[in-house]
C-alpha cells in the first residue's frame, strides 16, 4: 500500500484551510495517492464534526482542547477536538470523567440545529458528485462514485475534490477512505483521521486487514470478543486462518459466516440511496436521580414532543412506542406497546409513554437516572391511515403540531412548548390536554 497515505503536509488539524482551485477545474494531482483501480466506494467522515463546527465561530479556540457537551455532571461528551482526545477524552464519555482527564478543556454546549444545517450543506457537496449516497449520520456517508469517473476523474481525485470543497465551503475537514467495498472503505477513513485520505488498493485489502485487531470487524462486541479471545484469536489474520467450523462452535453459524467474510475482505452490500430509519427517539439523563412521578411524566412529555417532531421531519409515522427507564443502579427496563394505527402525534406518543411507565412495575420508591422514548415500526406518514377517536375533530392535533413545527423551524426549538414544560409551572398533569394548543402556551425568555 505504498503511497496510499498522503504526505504529512496534506494532513492537518480540523479547520485548516486548503488551497483553492478554479471553479469547474478538473482535479488532476500529479501523483494520486495509491492504486485506486476498481475502488469505487468512498466513506467520507467529518473530523470531530460538532467541535469543528463550533470552532468556526470561535477560531481563537483552535489548537486548544475543546469538548462539546452540556455542563451538567450527568451529561456525556458529544464531540471533542483532537487536542482533547490526546488526553483520553472520547465521545459518549461522562462529562465528569472528561473533566478529570482534561481539566483545562473548554466546554461548549451543543447547537444541534446548526449541526443539522451544516450537515445538509455537506451532503449537497456529495450530491454534486454522485446521487449514489448512503448517509449514516449527520457527519458521515458512503458514496459510490463509479458513475462519476468519466466526469470527475479517478476515485482518489474525487476524494481529494470532496475534501477540498468541504474545507473551502464549510471551513471544516473530513477524512476519506477509498476501497472496493463499504467495510474496507470505512476502516480506511478511520485509519487516516484527521484530515486525511487513504486508498486501500484492491490487491492490498488482506495486507491492510490482517494485522488489525479482531475488534475492527463489524459485529465483534464485548461478548464476541471474549469468545474469540478464548480461541487466542487476536488479529483479523488469526480469524481468517481459523476453520469456519471452529468459529461456528464459538460464536454460532451466522456470526461465523459473517466474520469469516469480513476477515477475507468480502462485503457485498451496495450503497443504498435511501436507508429506512429503523427507529426515532430521544432520551435524557438527569443531573440527579428522580423519583417524583410528576417530574417523570413531564420528561416523558418533553421527549414525546421531540420524538414526534423528528417523525414528522422524516415523513414517518410509528406503529410501536417504547419507554426506556434506567434506575440509579443502572438497571434498565424497557416497555413497548404497538398502537392500533401508526402515529406521528406527540399527544398519542405521550399518552402511550405514560401508560407504559405506570405499567412498568417499578416501586413507588424507585429513582431514575435516565428516561427515554422511542418510536419503531416506522412507515411513510403519507401511507398511514389515522383513525379518529369518537368526538375528535379531524386533523386538529396534527395541524396544531405542524404549526408548532413551522414556528420552531423559524424561531428555534423550544419556542413553543406545552404549559407543563414551562419553568415554574406546578400544574399536575397526567394526560395530554383535551384540546390541541391553538396558540403558543409560552415562549422562552
């Protein structure tokens, strides 16, 4: 794989501007990074996405350890600059642990609306290259560029073009892995972070894969890792050399076939233009454990509203609602209910969530550290048949909630909230109101 990794001058920290190119000029660097013949799959991953977006507005913080997270003791790290990662800070780490590892870090509260807007602009850059895009999250996607080769040049040139345009248009950086399939391309992008490009030639896939730890394979979690360790399988090469029958005895037939294929560099999955969402939801970890049923219901109302808004934004309705309850000792309980008809309405989700909480079997003394609401069994909202309950006015709730969506899109999330969520409101409410909120109940100061 000699020549696969760009020279050090081409790999910098997030936010470093890249040289400009004349509009419309075909990118043709004199020495493409590696043999990209047959490597039509790109995995593009933004570098420390949330943190990099924040540094655009606060350039004075570049070069310093920065953490994107809520400051409360129970929150977790959403993103961290590479300077913070040098101290061991990682995404999903409790903020208390992150502060202990890097007390000098600057903590910035997240701005999810901004990240979503930047993500759309980045995806637009991808769309200008190819329609064959499979987004995985706000900050990463697979691209199949086989149809763009004649117009834009070799895959490595296209990867360089994408990196340059993201840097020039958004002032953030991304890393690009290029390979013959999705699995290897994603690993390649991980290995060239930050701000890099790595081509894994078709003939060099096994050379790249086999020295890696088995944990690099998709599907190797804690339990599977322990089962493989009992067989003294430490690297992907070790696993590739193991008879499938031995693997089947350790991890089961399906998992053995899956891991053997990946260890051989095989991944037949195509880049899917549209990936059906499997679930949509929200959860909250409290600053302190709570046991007051009214506070729990209030949080369920908040989370139901967020879930319903995300459903409508994605054009979905949900058949099943699930409530997640995590106790102070980290015991986690989930309860689900399938509805007679799919819904995208907060009041229906909230009523179901309350019923699931009340029927969870928790004692009155139970204290919760986390509550979550999730919608599954998603179907296109346009095809969902919504049945009306006796006396309900057609579309009343739906139109009210869509009106709230429009206000939120213009003035920001939380501009319009149920009265029960207004700070200081002491109203005791177990069910959603009998009439839809025709006008805003309250506005944030």
